[in-house]
């Protein structure tokens, strides 16, 4: 079995950074420089379990860390859980921000929530804008009717209440208030505007009008965008909103969402659609029963849309109608080209394979208007061990990124197993995960994280079983073995966290075999850095992996 790759990282001092190489890495690299595993990936530690949690009581240590999101400047935010003396169920969670080289607490359960006289309960995972402001929803340890709210922490460290259950709900009648269910996710744009779905209670509220969508305007005021029971733009006057998906929001504060309808003439073939306010007023984008471009069918059951900063929208939907069967009844559409176009359809030829698309899943849209998605494939040569893959658009064409059972860049007859999640940015970089199969692969090393660069070249970032130096001190080595990892996927412009920003910085959560967990960041190297780093690392064979003494 080949020796494990060593994925080291160093503190952000350029003169101290060097490529971590092992015999195994060099053996692969000499065969194919472009496919060098972990070449040029230098990680910085942002948080580790069993270390003091900033802002918490002395002795309160990080016990569990969740997947982080990263903004355009490399700041990251995450939720964590605590253990230690004095820690119990009333104060064992919080939110943290790493910015300007410092890890700092945003919210800790049990502390007084600003704008209230009640202590925080548990918070939902945080959302982060490009200035480093953090938005979050949290429970309060108080009565049920006022037990949740939304807060934003600004760049000066001041946290301000934005909305609370029991407060008057903007855009509604007197006596009608928010009911902010804790489980409803919020969206927070890169420019710092909130969008959220919430409940409404009070005088005149019924089951037909008790949910709304709210959006924060440029002045910071929260406004009602849509409400159950209101007339749906683009529909007949007596056709009313009945329910909503959580909204997406882009940098300009534009939103898009899925909604269902009720009213005379509404049936299962026309009772839902997609709406957006990207052109100003809220308008219908597509509705069930509309003709689906690129097909002879009609839309049915559209999925919630993706919306990027340029105002492009992409979505998946099922199909019904002429020429539609169970083998071709779903697709993905985008209007990034100026008009709504079919990107992929179940039953169509799957690029890069001799098969056709099966079930389409996991689609997302990046800042360049490119769609990526995972899908199954079917056909005469397809078996259960090669029936899933990942595709993306590049320069207007759809191309295969990775397919189950295809060779990986690792050689030695190692192939992709199941294709996992992905994140991709406006520069054309994509990070994705997969399992592995082949020689030397077992349950201790069968998970891998990959980079597909803007030219489509794939290389390994790291693999389960690799050694990883978890200490930022260049004089102290703390090698741990990677067991598994997580990252936040998507295209990065939906008002939701992503682990890959527009400048190529990646944030990842890693679990190690000693049960410790860490959050780390790296900057994806420029094209060609792998070959240069490999050439520079030839002299490192046989040397200690210890870092160079900065005072030498």
C-alpha cells in the first residue's frame, strides 16, 4: 500500500510556506504533474476541538464544530458546541467568527440576547456577508410566543435585534405579529440584506394567510414581499399564494422563491410557480402548466430556484404532456443566456459518457451563470457501480467532471466511487467529494476531496487516511490522520453559506481518527503551482516533515 500523503499547513507568512511532499506524492507527480495530490494546498487552522472557546467561560472547550461558511474576504463563521466545567444544556452552544486573524464569539447560548431581557437559547447556523457581518436566528429561553428572533452582528461587534416573534409583522394589519419558527432558515446576501419566511399570528389571521416572506431593503428596513392569501402576480386576480419555499437573495437584494397557489380553477397541474423581483416588482417567472422550453412538455412541480448576483435564475422541474414518459420527465433550465433554456433533461445523451441522463439532482448556479449538477445515468453499459456522475457548464457547453467507476488522477487503478457534494465559484473553480475504489483502498482511506480547475483539470486536495498537521506553529508538528470531512456546497450567491469563495479560498471541516475535529482554510494555488511546487520539493525526500525554523 502506498505511503500516506502528508497535507501540512503553515502560518500565513509567505517565507515559511513550502510544499509538503512525500514519496507517494512524488511518485504520482512524476507520472502526471497536473494530477499531483495535495500540491500547493497549505492549510491554516481556524478552530480545533478540545481548545478554549473564545468568549466562553474559562475551561469551556470546543467539543463539536459544524461546517463553516466563508465570505469573499476569507472570513468564516460556524456553529460550535461546548463541554467542560460549568457547561450544561443551557449554555453548551454558540456561533463564532474568524476575521482579521482572530476567532471571536458572535453568540453564546445562555447570555442575554440584545434587544431583549431573555437569554439566548440555541442558534441556527450563521450566515455571513462580505463585510464580515453575521446574521443568525436563535431561540430565546422565554415564553413560546416570543421565543425566537433574528439578529445581525456588525463589524464593530455590536449585535442588533432585527425581528422577534411577537413583534408587529411589517406589511400586515394592526394586531398581527411575527411567529418566527426556529426551523425556518434565513437567507443573508453578500451585501448584508436579510430575507426570510415566517409565520403570522393575531387578529384576522387564519390558516389561509398565516405565512409571509420578508426582505430587508437598502435602508435596512424589513418589508413584506409576499403573503399567503394575497393575489399572486402574473396569475388571475382570484388566484392566491398558499405557501412558500424559503427565499434566495442576491447581492442587489433581489429575491426568488417557489410558491403554491389556491383559488377557482386551480388544480394539481397549475397550482405552483416561481416568482422573482429581480426586475423591480414581484413577477411570475414560470408556472406549472407553462410550456417548458426545449421540450414538447409542460412544467410540473418546479423546484425552488437558484439566483446569482447577475440576476440569472436556474431551477429543476418535472415535466408532463406530449412526448413525456417516466424516462424523460425531468430537466434543468437556466436563463443565464438571456432566455430560458433547457440545460439537461432526463433521457438525453449525457456528455462524456455512452449513456443517457437518469434522475437529475443537486443542481446549483454560480456567478458566471453556469449550472452544475449530479445525476444518475442509464443505458446498456450502465451498472450499479457506474451510474452516477457530476457535470458542469463551461463556456456554454455541458461537460463531465467525474463519473463513478472512472479512473481518478491517483493512478494505480483507483477509481471514483459515489460522487458527493460540490461547491463552485464565479472563477470556474469547483471542489467536490467522492468515495474511492481500487488497489489499497479500504474504509480508512476511501473518501477524497477534489479540485476541478477552470480548465477542467482534476487533482486531489486530500484523502481520508492522509496525515495532516493541525498546528499553525511552524516549530510544532501535530500530525493527525484524516477520517472524514465536510464542506458547504453551492454556487455561493444564494444568500446561503458556501465553503468556496470567489477568490478561491476554501473552508473545510475535518474529523480525525483521534476523534478531534478542526476547521481549516486554504487558498487554491494558481494554475502551474503544482508543477513548480513538485519540482521544488524533489530535494525534500527523506527529510523530516518539521517546518523550517523561522529564525534560522
